[in-house]
C-alpha cells in the first residue's frame, strides 16, 4: 500500500534514547490529541526508555502529536518540562509498503523512534505488540505512577487563624499531621505526612506579616529550591495562598502578599500553580446579610432572601478578586471555601481548580496524585480512575493484548488494585484487598448471567433521587441491632469463569465492564458511608448490600447488556468499551454538593462495632 493512500497509522511503541543529550529525564509522555501514554526507564536502561503499547494509539492526518519529557535537572531559569512536537505529515510521509516500520526523529541529541503499523486492523497490531508482554506479570498502572510520584506535595501559606488547619483536614480527610515539629513553629522545609492519608505531603508557611520581609524571601527561596529538585516526587506541585476576604474599609493585602503575587505574575516562581484561597466564606456571607437594607427584604420569601444575600456576597467577592488580579494577573486561579457542612462543595471546587492547574503546568502524574490524595470529591475519584484506566488496561479490554495467556482472576486483580488505590480509603486492615470483598463484587457481576427485568430502552432516571435512594437503603440497613447480611456470601469461592484462562468473548467483555463499574459505584457508596473514617467490614458489607438492593446496579447491568451477546467483536471495540464505561460512571457519579444532604440521612456507621464477613 502506497503512502499516499494511508489514512491512519497505529503507533504500537516508542523508544527514547537521550544518552548523547546530556539530559537526565525522569519520565515521558506521548501525547496524541487528548490522550497521554506515560512511560519511563526499563531495567538497566536509565538513558533509554522503551515502551510497547498494549493498545496502539491511532494517528490520523491532521492530529497533533508530541512527546513531553519530564527532566530531573534543568538550570533554574529553564522549564522542567520539554515538549517535542512531531510533524504529522512527515510521519505519514515516511510510510512505505511494509506492514510494520519505524519513524526516526532526532532533537538536540535525543533519538526518538516510533514503531508504526499501517492501515491494518487494530487487533493485528495488538497481537504483534503482545508478544513481548506474554511472559510478563500483570502490573497495576498505579505501581508506575506511585513510583514516580508517591505523594502530592503542596505548600499552604496563611496567617494563624485564617483556617488553614481546618481546610487541610477537610480537603484530605485527616485529623492529624505527623512531624517532629509542631505546626506553626516549624520551618517551611518540614514535611508533614498524615498516618491517616499518606498520599500527600504538606509544607506549612505563616502568612506575610506587616513589616516582615524575611518570610517572603524564605517562601520564594523554598519554591525556587523545589523547582530544581531532580525527581518529580520532590518538587512542589501546588501552592495555596490563604486569606480572608477583606471587608469594606480594611486593607486589601499585606505588602508581602502583594509582592509574592507579583513575583508569580512576573514568572519568578516558574510554572508551579498558585491558587488564591479565600477562607471562611460562610462568615463573609453572614456579614453580607447583616449589611443589607432590611426595608428591601419586605415581602420576600426565605429562599429569595438567601438568593439576594448570596448575590451580594458574590458581588463583593468579585470586586475583591479584581483588586487581587491587579497584582497577580488576570489568570490567577482562585476559590472561595468554607468547611461548614452546607458549603463543602466549595472545597471540592478548590481541589478541582488545583488538579486542573497541576495537570496543565506540572505533570499528569502529579495531577493523578492530587485526585488520589483528596477526600472531598467522589466525582474526582471517578475521573482519576478513568485517567489511570485509560493509560493502559481499560483501553485494551476488547483487544486483550495485555491479558493474553493470563487467568481472568489475574486480570481482575490488576483492575481491582488500580481502582481501590485511586479511592485511597483509610483501610489499614486491607479489607478492600481481601478475597471476601472480591468475591462479593464477582457475585454481583455474575447477576449479568441472570439477566434483568428492566427495560433496556427506558431512560435512566439518574440524579439525586436515584442516588438518594441508596442513602435511604443504607439508613434502613444500618441499624445497630442486626449484622449486615449479604446473600451472595453463601460461598467464599469465585465463580467458575474467574479461574478460566482469558479468552475474549463479548460475554467476558461484558463481565469486565460490569466489574469495573460495579466496583467503582460500590466504592462511591462506601465513600458516602465512611466519611474518611477507618474502614470496617460492616461498612463495606453495607455498601455492597445497598448498591445491590438499589435500582442502580440493575440499571448498570441493563445498559451493559444492550449489546447483543452473540455479535462478533469489532476492530474499534476498545474505543466503544472505554466509552461505555465512562458513560455509565458519569451517569451515576455523585456531585460533591450532594454529599452533605445524603449523609444527613445516614446513621454514623463508623461509631458502630465491627463484625465478621
């Protein structure tokens, strides 16, 4: 087939040799449209990266493709990332009549080789790619992510009393932070790590007091030093600059804060995201309500008054932010937060803003760890699970290159591990890794074989009413008297298909989709129950039982079974399978703003004694 007739190519692998470049590169990402493939050094090859993609990347004419290198050591004024763009037409121009070939590119001493296949079916490409994988054990994608960046590293700046401790405790679901020094008396270099959540590390700094320039210089120097660290795990990933909104007549910002924001605007702090955090927003709203002219409130309903107060507070906040942006620049991200129950969604918004900026300006691995570390937004946990799944296994469920020759149980194990790690529960007894819990999930998936009485063509009524039904079920089941009975626990043996060698069929593909979605939605229910407390077997059984008794599990299975079980698998099945998983998870994910209302219906399960499986 001539090059001129090649409409798309499959990228089945990449190698990067930087032994002659003088650079120290920690990891790399091949970026095609909105897809990223992370890879790093292999055993004994620190100067050469090589990766064979389980699911090849499909390159079409007109696509944008680049290689992002995360460097261990750059000069202080240089960026720690290096993006190398590919000319798509040049890649296609190198195509010849062979089925497999390579595209070579050299950039400042860095040799890059793309392994390419022409207009062949995806399945054939993946079969060739799988030959080097068959002898390897399946490894969770999170292994590589945690190896590169085991913790999300954040600096929080703010005066005593501004609400930093409460914000950190709520955002990351902890009560205490461990260190040899007390908060408030420590140096900025001190690393605070919580035993209750070891997926983030905190650096604490007091705010910039009037007339004190020393702390400003300390903070700026610390950020510069962290920029120069070799490993991503040692670099600073984000900064929260916390203060209360200045009320009318008060000083807007201290001189030190103004200078800090200007240094960020002028590029002196590099690409590290700085987020302005306006704390105690509930008190600001109360203040806005007290300053209203009560004569204007006559005849208004309570809801109308609340709406008016909120509008007044938001208008004053916007004026304040406009003044901040004069120093920081219009692109400075900000979030207004309160730790009160009816404002918890504000903390989720802060986490979302932070994660997005980290993904854009630091590294996708660091943004994944931001999603893992936080414990306030279950929807972000789901989005992070999707991001991890897309890097390898979820993208290849239909083509099965990574699973060839393995048992179904081994395949489920690696999927299970990645998902529960992203949710980052306080699980010191490893209950979520136990065979008992895995058998529960498999038995739920087995209900696909039974079929469903629901109409697959009906529209799913998804939202607070549907998810709220789970809260009602939890409340009914969680009485202190009787243990939680899970009917599917009659036998602690996996279903027969789990022990079989992986042999792809539409039936098995449906089971894999159901396992991913059922497990994820059980964990979402468990998040609703646990409230960042230490997990118990009772809480886990309660989450499984509530999900099983709800209409959600039935609706999920119905939607999976819309496909004809007897249809042959298509060449583009991987794409459709991933889209189906994302669609189902998106339909049934809980918004952060709903959490407080749902939890109000549920008894405190954490205060009850545990029980056996």
